[in-house]
C-alpha cells in the first residue's frame, strides 16, 4: 500500500508499550534472534522490550526522541540515549540493533533502516505491521486495527516490504506472522450467534486453530532480520 495519504482525527496515536506489558510474540522473536551481548533499541520508547532483553542478560540501551518516555525507561533501570529527530546514533555501536514497531512511524523507512544497519555490528531486527491481505479484508467490512492508528505513516504488503529490503542490498530474512483468525465464515458465525451459544458454536474452530489444524491466511505483522556483512 505504501504511504497512507490522509488521516482521520477520530483515530489517535497508539501509546508506547509499558514496561512489564511487552507483547509476548515480539519478545520471543527478539530473544531468539539477538546476537552478541549489546543491544541498541532505537525508538524503544518507555523500554518495554529493552527491559525484557535486559532481564535476559543483554546490555541494552534505549534510544528515542521522546524524553518523557525515556524517563520511564530510566525509572526501570535502563540506559537511555535521547535523540534529535533525524539524528544518527553512530556506527557499530551495538552488536544487535532493534526496531520494534518503528518503521511505520518514520518519514523514510529505507533511510532509517540504513542508519540502523550502520549502528549494528551483527544484526538488525525489526517488526512492523503487515497489510498483506488488506484488499481482501476491507470489502467485507474487516481491517487490521493498525490501519486506523493515526501516527502510522506507512502500510506495507509483503512485496512492498521485500522490494524495500532488496534495494538496501544486505542479506535478510522476512517473515509474516501474528495471523488473524483465518476463516471469514467464523466472522459471520460470531455476528449471528451472540452470547454463550455463539461461544460454543465457535469453540471447535478455536480449538482446531490452536492445534494448528486451520490454515493460516491473514498475517498482521512482519518479523525481519538483517545480517551485517
């Protein structure tokens, strides 16, 4: 989809994740893919994800342009770096650089990624919303929650995100995850059957989904790894 033109005042920016309330799948991704001992969390806000990495034994620094958010990070025992808008964090400053739900907020995602690559010695890890199936969901009255967040400047399909990464010229791995419930029939069922009866009607499908028996169809998030040469 590329850049989102026009935004409604009805929708408000989403708040940064609070320390202790980090989204578990994102934490699992970071802990699995971090390399080295030091981590620079660019755009890390209040330090929710940096704190989880620190608990795991990594030397973590949160870099952000929001001084108020960094005060929360400091209060939770994290090292921080206050940045000016557009300021580079330097070269080879950490083994792994993380960008957790950041690229969709910046004016130039490619340039931002390139600066993160310069700052990393081993890897850059990033996550951001994926709108791969938006054109299929929208006509039936469904959408991703993040499409309506007013501080998201960019929305990418898989091919758009892949093209951006290809243009940078570094080895990478890009995966889609956090799949929405895959069957539109379930939406109809849920809307037509309210209360306990609707819950019971959907229960077999929910169990099958948890067991991995339902095909995945609607991804809502990218998970990316860039290797530093």
